C-alpha cells in the first residue's frame, strides 16, 4: 500500500495492523459462497491454487 506520513524526520512508513487492506475472514467467506458446489465441495479459484499446494477442490474428509 506504501502508506506514508509526514513525521519529524520527513516522510515515514505507516505500520498497519492485520487485515488493514482486506478483511480476510470476509474474503474467505465470499470465496466459499461463490465456489461451493451442490455436493458441498468448494472449487478453489485458479489464482489461489498455487497457494494451496496445487489443490483444486476442498472437500470434507
């Protein structure tokens, strides 16, 4: 995000807390809601599969 502010020493970087740019819990719910299949499985979007070890589907074990 590259957020900065004017401090005593000039421009300084702003330190943010978790989920400042994106509400992670809400994003996860949206992914599940939009990709859940009738059998209860959830298709993982292609752009996220690399972060899931190549897994393409979430299903109950």
